[in-house]
């Protein structure tokens, strides 16, 4: 939780799960962010699950900078903590899944290279070493491995 933000002022906790905004179920964090950009600084109602309790909060978003210092968005002041599911797999199944994922990402890279050659994608969309280092630095500041893995998946070496 970020200090001195609307989320901190209402007492939102790290393990709280926001399930609705203004009485409408949230399908994703992106949907909530989009909605906050529409409501701007108008107070919103959050429905939050804390353990087995359902809590209601009335909170006003604030305009603040994002990871990109040139961009500002209305926000509440918390970081999204994605649910991580860890499964233990038998060795053969783990190898199979690894091969499947590596194939998928290799095909994505080949598709990107093809679009670069065809001129359908700008070379500016592809991060170089500096962009990768910036993402890695941002990911290292976050809690848990999911941010680091997510940065790698956005910018594979």
C-alpha cells in the first residue's frame, strides 16, 4: 500500500481483494483503472473482500504520475497483486509444459520479426537493453516474483 493515498486513508490492506466498483463486479484491474479515468475525482464505492468479510468503502481517486513520469492517471494508491497459483507437476508433464510455453514465445518472437520486416510494427515498439534494464529495475522494486517474471515476459532477452 502506498502511503498518503486514498487507499491508505480508508485502511485498505495488502491482502484485500476489490470485487466491485460502484456496485458493478470487476472483471479485471484494467477495467477498474479505465473506470477511474472516467469518474476522475468523483468518489467511488468499493466492495472489498477481507478474509471472509465483505467491506464497503467510499473513496475519492487522485490524479498522480504512473511508472511513466510523463503520464498521469486517476488512481487509489495500491499495487495490483495478481493471484499466483503454484502447481507441482510430474517431471514429464513439467518438461512438456516448458516446451509448449517456449514454443509459444518463440513463435511470438518470429511473428514480431516478420512484422518488423514487413513494416507493420515500428522498431520503437521493441525495447533494447536500456528498456529491458528499466523494466527489470521497476520489477525489482515490486514484491514477489510475479513482477520479475512479468517484466521478462514483456521483454524476453
